[in-house]
C-alpha cells in the first residue's frame, strides 16, 4: 500500500480519526481521517475524544491503515501512539478521536502553526480528554501497583474537587509506604513532566488496561501533595 497523502484543511477545521472497530485486539489499526468544523460551538462539547500523551522517541516504527472510499493507504506513527489507538479502539462501534501527530500534517509547517493556535479549543471542546500513560511495565505485580496508585489518585482528586483552591494542604493524605510507592509508579510517567494544557478539563487517565476519570487540576494537586516532600517539584516527579 502507498503512503497516506494529506489534503489541505479548510479554515477553522480539524481532522478527526474515525477509528474502525475490531473484535481482534491484534488486528491492524484501520481508520478514516475526516475534516471537522471545530468552530461550531453552539452544539456544546463535541463527541470526539482528544488524546493527550507523550510522543516517545523516533522513528515512526508502526503503521495504521487509512481508508478513503475503496482505497487504503498506510501512515507511519510512533509506537506509543499506536499502543494508545489499540487501547482506544472499540470492538463493536467506531470511535472519533483527535491525535495531534496524526490529525496534523507534521510535514506542513503552515498547517502546524495554524492548528497549534487551535489546540486549547480542541481539548476544551472535546467530549472527553484521554490521557495515555503508556502500557505498564511488565514486572510481576506492576499492573496491580499501577491500579492501586490510580485508585488512590482518583479518591484524592475527588477530595480536591470539594476545595475552592488547590494547595499542598488541600488533601489530608495518610500515606503508607506502599501507597507512596504505588503512586510514584504512576506519577513518574513522562506525561506528568509534559503537561501544557491549562484549561480546566475532565480527563480519563489510562495506562494499559487501567483507567481513572479525574479533573486535570486535581491531578496536579494530588501530585503536589503526594510527592511534594518526596523529591518532587511543581507536581512533577524528579
């Protein structure tokens, strides 16, 4: 199959990925790229998910299949992005997703500049923002550790939601040594060192098969409270 060729975007439009469903989790990722009018705000939040993730190191070693009518082409993407799409893919229904590395033509500097100016709106207007922290490491017990850490963050973030401001003293956390270890496993993920979205958004933090719905600012508050005295600065693990 030939390499996918981007078409120019209309003004105030973005691309969305229509992620094709598949019952086979190991099947190739198939999708269609659709042009979407992000400027129509009257409908409230839109029905797409916006992915927030760390790109990871080059090169682009994975491929997805892009369907256009009866034609099919391939698009090269990085491993972390591919892993996220596999997890986001529904076995039955199509899913609409915005992913910066795919929905923006990375070879077109003019388009990148225009789309970058729209990114706050893209995340703010999404029906949901999904944070992908990569697959958990495969050491014995690591999935359970990540699950406990995510659950602790969820409960602490719910506590944050009752506070009018978020400071290091907003959460009265009673951390056992194992709690601190489990939370650190989660907070050491690269995403927590790359956050740039400043609007208040609800997010679904996802790491492999584990997920946790929270609010972005509350995650930062939890990170500061959990790790502030353990060698962390500004909510980011050192």
